[in-house]
């Protein structure tokens, strides 16, 4: 049995679908089982158990993990992430979990520190000290996060950032899920640390050009200072301050440390990763003006 914590999330949901397609028994864990069941309503749920699970309640988690041998761990980033995930790791040991696949972040670099990367580093250390087998996936920017730009693109034909023309790695969350499925089903893939990207990098001006061509109207990228972007994310994007800090930090990191793509997805899956062009085409309707 494979337990998936974070099954309602973008990666977790895609992983449930992938493992279900392979006919493997899955226990999908979520604080909102009704919402998860609705999101999976197009699937045959015969091989999928949907369980309520609260990462804040270790007794609840211990019960939810009983009988499972592997755990996929992907919680949304939050200021209490270290406490939550290290508690889950301890609970997984108690429950008899033998292998964890954890979604992490690009490694912490003091040249351009990203607080969330530091949190994941602490969790990775706890996982290494747990005695369990584990696989760590370190993906770069999710293509799906570009959908957060839709409000200003659809209303103003522009989007904002402090990344300038620095190259940035992007990866489709479905490719991350496919790599996770490989780590959960193939012993030759499991037990390692993988940095995951798409096949090439893109600058934000290049993304604006792609959107302009796709949508048939000029889309502009507006470069802001880190301070201006942070204020905009809090005031107009209604982000909590820690999340606004995170967005600014990862964009600043891209300007300090040049990003390069890896071939990890292709090596593991035997196919090229999904492209940004295809992703934007698939979601073009979200960038259209609101009527």
C-alpha cells in the first residue's frame, strides 16, 4: 500500500492518477476528503482508499498510515513546515513505513538564501536520521504556478517580477508526479536525491513573448525591484508576508545563481519532460480577458 499525503495538491493528485492507472493500491490522505473525492470523480476509485488525515495530529496520522509500506510526503510550504514534516517522519517510523518519497526544494545556497529551502534542508536531515529508506525530489519552479499570473495578464496584459532577464527552470507538476511514481515502484530509482527541471530554461520576457503569440495580443513583463514586488504581492496579491518573501527570494536567487536544466526527468522516465509551450497552450483560456 502506498500512502499519499497531500493528495489534494497538484503533485499529489497527479500521483494518485498515475498510480491508479498502474493498478496499484493507493491510500490518498487529505484534510478535505470530500474535495479530494470530487477531484478524483472521473476515476475508478476501486484501487483508491480516501482517508481523512490531519498532519497536525500525530495520533490521527499514525492511524491513517497503518498498513502502508511507502509514503509520499508533499505538504504546502508554511512557516511550521519543519515541525509538521519532522513529526510526520517520526510517526511514519512508528507506523512501519519503509520508504518515503519527499518533495523538497532546490538546495539552500548562502549566496542567495531562500528560507523555505533552509526549512526543507532541516527536514531532509531528519529524514536521513530516521533510519528509513528515502527518495528526495528537488523540483524547480512549477509551471502550474504561472497560473497565479492570470489576474494581471487577463486584466492588464502584463505581469510582474523582480527576476529581470535571468533564465529560470520550470517543470510541469505532472512530470514531478511521474518521477515520484517511478521512485515508489522501481527500486533502481528509489533511494536517491534528484534535482528536477524541464528541458530548458526560460526568462520572463521570453514567457511574455510566448503568451503574446499564443493569445494574439501583446503581453508585457514588468520588472520591479524586490521591495516593490514584495509590496505588490502583499497589497494586491493578498499574500501573507512569509510567502511574499519566498517569491521574492526565489526570483532573486535566479538572478544571483544561474539556473541550468538537468536531464533527470528524461533519464528516469525515458521521455522528454513536458514543455512550457505545451503547458501554456493547454491553459491559454485562463489568460484570456474576463468577460
